[in-house]
């Protein structure tokens, strides 16, 4: 009788409508992947079928398959919104200690500086140095230094890239003599506490291809310092044999606390153009508070501070699976590892088959709303057709029972 077939068809169509309804309900859910009900026919087994085909006994939902196609990427402007463009999942440590995986990049900062999801899952990443170089592949929860300022860094080197005018006369023989201070510049250095130490550099031509350098620290007159010489080659480059001594600096807080700083004039030239300072840098800085964040395509999180410094605070980790269809979906846009999915393969964004990250953007659901509405109408008609088979079978059975 067709009751069994019709009932199985009703159950399968109802399950299909549930899947379609779930897709439609999550059409605006970030990182959501659409599902598809896949059907399989059912046959009764027969020991002595002799090659004949038995009538089918209905249909069943073989599986509900997830469609891991790329969703559209929408720009949000929020620096902690991150979209994956390509393969991979974020690795999350949930509040109960379990691991979950997600494509939803709507991250937040909690009070401890951890990068978390709306359900409290901590985003996992790799440690890096301040320049963003990865230090290993042991992932750990990413934490930003929001609890206080980064410490100051004492200056250890000053580098000057400038041009000394080859047309300038020797200062002592010029009429009138060239005043000391005609050619000079200054830079701010820092002690261990981040206190500013003004450093003046004054240049005085003492001969052909030879200049004296006077230094002044903390407002001291450079003319009172002991100069050192810069010698230049015929092509205007600095003579490699030139010896540049270290500069002694003193803390404004305690002049007895002195430290030595390297001076680098390797890129200084002497050409027949006006005196110009092309670049003047030093490697120290004052303390700074966290002001903003930036995430690169490779997942490196750059923290920007009020002292103008940018330091890497880690790199977002991505994972992938041999069989993503084997992942078990759960609430909150997360998936869990199963035996069918296999072990997670860890990597970094842009490496191997891992996708790149897009900061300030989110990946939309990959649900095609138009297609789902058409599928819903088709599933409704299938439900009605199966109900009609039951009704027809009931009429046939009623006819048999009413025979005289």
C-alpha cells in the first residue's frame, strides 16, 4: 500500500521545509553557510528477488549537507570586524574550554583585553615579536595590552641622513667667518623613563671634504662640546674610514644617570646643493596608551599607541579540515570537530590554501534568498503531492471495503 511511501514523502518534505526555513531565517546571519536536504530512495531487501526490482517503499533524507561557498564581503569600518576571503575557519576557545570553529568575524574586546565573540569564545592566534614576525605555531588566546601604557624605550642610536653643501667656504677663512650654527639640526632622544633629551647637531666646514660635528645635549651650547670630523670622498660619499664616536646623554631627572648612544652618518653626503636634512631618526620613545588597532591581510594585529608607535600584538590563526562537510554545526555560527571532519590543519592567513583576511569587513551569509523561496514552493508542492498519494490510497482502500 502507498501509505508508507506517502508518509515517508511527507516526512522528507517536512524536513526539507525545515532546512529551507532555517536558511531563510539566517539570510542575514554573518558567516552562515546554507544547508541542503539530500534525499535517497528506500527499497525493501529481498532474499530471493531473482533479479526482479521490488517496488520502493519511500524516501528518506540521507543527509543535510552544508554549502561552504564564499559569501559576499561587506565593509563595516569596524577594525575588529574581520572577514575570511577564501578557505579556513577561526579557532575559538569557548568558556567551557572546548574548541569551536567559526567564519563569523564579529569580534569584541572584553575587560581583560581578550578578543572574543558574542558567545564569549576567545580568538586563538600565534605569538609575534613587535615587528609582526611569528614566533611559533603554538596557538593561544589573543590578548591586547589594554591594561596600561607600553613602557618607554631608551634611545640607543641616532641616524642622520643629510647633505652638506660642498660649495660652502671653509668657515674660518670665509669673509666674514661663517657663524657656528649655520648648518645644524636637532632630534629628541629619550631616557629609560621616556623623558625627552634634546640633541643638537651642528656642522662646521674646516677644510676641503672635511666637516666638524658639534653636539649639544639638554640645551647645552654645541660650541662647548668636543667636535669630531666627517671626511668625504671625491664622489661626495662619506669616507668609510671615518670614525664616529658615541654620544653620551644624561637623564633630565638625574644628570648622573648617563648612557651612550650610537651616531650613524653613513648616508650623509657632500654634494654641491643646499644643506638639507633628508632623514633624522632615533629608536627611543615615551610611554604610550593604546589608541587603535589594525589587522593586516596576513592576520597580524598591529596596536597603535599615543606615542606614535605601532607594535604587533599577535597573528590570527586559521584552521582547515580535510572534510569540512564532516563538521558539526552548533549555535552562534560555530562548528565542532568530529571524527568525519578529521583533525584541524593549522596555518596562517595567506599560507598554503588558507584564505586572506579583510579587516573592517564581514562575510555575509551565502544564502541565495531567491533560490530558497523557489525551493520552498517546490517543497510545498512535493508535500501536497505526497499527501495526495495518501488520500488516493485511502480512496482505493475505502472502495475495497465497500464492495458487496
